C-alpha cells in the first residue's frame, strides 16, 4: 500500500526520501535519513525500528548492501518488510519480503532506489527511478518529479491519501520535512505545493538555526 524512493544528490551529497500511501501519515512511520550517512525507507507492515537501525549500520561504515544484510540478520518478521537504502557513495540495496502486499516490485540505479507494494502494476518502481534520473535541479524537485512519474504510471492500486518528503544536508536535523498526513485530494501534489513555498526559504531556516544574527528577515510582525 506504499510506493517510495530513497535518493542521494551526487552534486551536493544531500539525501532524501519521498513516499506515498493509502494509509494515513505514512512518512511519520516509514522515512528516515541522516546527513552524511544515507536514507532509508521502511515500509509494508512497517517496523519503524528498521530505518534507524540501517542508518546506524551505515554510519558505522557499512555499505547500503551490508546494512540491508544486517537488517535481514537482526530484524524480525522480515518476510513482511520492505526496506530500501542508499549510502554515502550512492550505493543502493533493497529487501522485499515474500509476504509483501499485492503486486510488489523494486528498482535500483546509482544514487536511487524505489520500491512499492500493493501497486497498480509492476512497472511503477522503475518509472520512479527513471523519473529521478531524468530530472534535474534541487534534490527536492527531483524527488517530487519521481513521485509524480510513479503516480502517473499507476501508483498504488488504491487511492493514495498521505505522502511525505524528507531531505537532509550538512546539519543534524532535516532541512526539509514536509508531510501530508491525510487528504481526499492528491497528497503528492500537496507536498509539491508545500515545497514551492518552502524551497526559497530553506537556506534561511538553516541560517536562523546556526546564526540568527546573519539570517534574513521575512517581514513578519516582530521580525525586523
């Protein structure tokens, strides 16, 4: 009941996750990223412990493939889980358990991996990967382009209701963490609309955290 991608920007070193589902608040349970380390999506009968665990393994020096192998060794009920990872060198790896729901497939390329379950058709993850590789610009723009491509290719078998996009860069917190936890409209387009507003302010929000005295003003009351 989910389709997603994890990705690395080869130019900037940023990592990102984008995800959508018919279930509520999918990004709250399934998307994980750590600056300088990698990104992970843990989905399909989700175990939220697997995302941080895989990131810990990669932070300790493992590749994405080694981290996914570690997840298989240490995780529980892996036949129900789907876990995607990308590491700091752009290597990717995916585990899809045999009990993943409905039509489930996966696709990988350098710097990007996509997987899904309960899909409308088996082509969706490859279309998402191709959408990412065929796009340009900021990592956030490319994540949204890839998710739009996956949705246009059929997406999930049912209507999607939630989505999210998380991006990490050089600081210890996500520089963007946009979520639509439930809508009867298109959650991916809701995220895209939020990104259009957030993107021009992203660097300023980071600067405000690091050194407010050097941050720009946005002219709000009390902000001089």
